[in-house]
């Protein structure tokens, strides 16, 4: 039986051929359980972004196997016909910048994705407000992105990543632009949301402020992952 969460086995990715061939990922193995938040660290050029793009179905790996939420999505080739639907329904993305749509208010920014997936407007907005309340930004529901603080924008971005209730969240440097207090707040929120919604979350980071909070880490070096036990400190 295939378990829920994220499972990656012997994943590789190379670019080019012959003398110009570059191995971005060599032998990546990783697993993240539902409700778990795992850190992915490593120097620039080590393969972190490539791995996130593969897992996010943005680029195709060269070989290996990827399982998301009990479904084998890649086994030396894509086994999913509609990758756009996979990204929309199964994977939430949180980026370093919030990338909120400037001409939509907070509720519409969060509700847009499920509406595009066919969820009725009323239900999509209900989900959006539920998450905005959980993230303590419901009082900004009718505000425009330019009226929000940096921390508020990132909370709205997290709500947008969770609103379709994906089993997987991929967060790329979500705390990089934030000070220590706001960074810890974002990590606390992601951990709370992971437990509440049984979501498997991978956070790519260089942020030394948050690295001690992870109970498990994957350190990627030269395209190969090495699992490490983290400190698991509290967020205070």
C-alpha cells in the first residue's frame, strides 16, 4: 500500500548532453508524512530549486519515482495526463514573494483558485474566509494587497496555498523577506496548518532563524539528499 504524503525515490534530473551534460539531481530520496513540516537546505546550485520544480510538476525529472497522496505521479515518465490540474488540485505553492493579484481584494485573491477549479463562488469565499480567520487576517478580507503589511501579505499567500486543501505544500524561501518575529510567525502558522489539514509541507530555506525549528531536515549536496535530525526547537 502506498502511504499518503510525499515519497521520492531515486530521482534524477540532468540538463544537456555529452560534454555539456549537467547533473542537477543525482539520487534524491525523500519522504514527508501528512501533517509534517520538513526543511530542505543546501548551498546555492545544490539542486533545491530543481527538486521543488520536479515535485511541483513544473519540469520533468530524468528518472525516478514520485508519489503524492497515494498516487504515483511519475515513474520514469509522467503518469498524470493533466499536470495543470495536478498542480491546481494537489499542490499548494508559497513563494518568497506573496505574488498577490494587485487588483483583487484579499478574499478574491484566496478564493480565485478554487473558483477556477469549478467550486461555486459562495463555497470558495467561505473557504477563503475560514482560512483568513485561522490565519488572523480576516479583518483585512476586503483590503487590497497594497494596503497590507508584509506579514499580512504572506499570511494571505499561505491562505491561498491552502484554500484548495492540497495534500502537499511546497514553500520556497517563505521567510526570506521577513524579520525574526514575522518569520517565526509564518513557520508557526505553517506547522499549525499542516497538523490541522494533514498537509505534507516542504520548506526550502537559507534562513538560519528558522532552521532550528525543524524536527527533520534534508540537506542536498551536489544533487544528492542526506536526511538529518533537526533540533525541533519551539517557535518562541
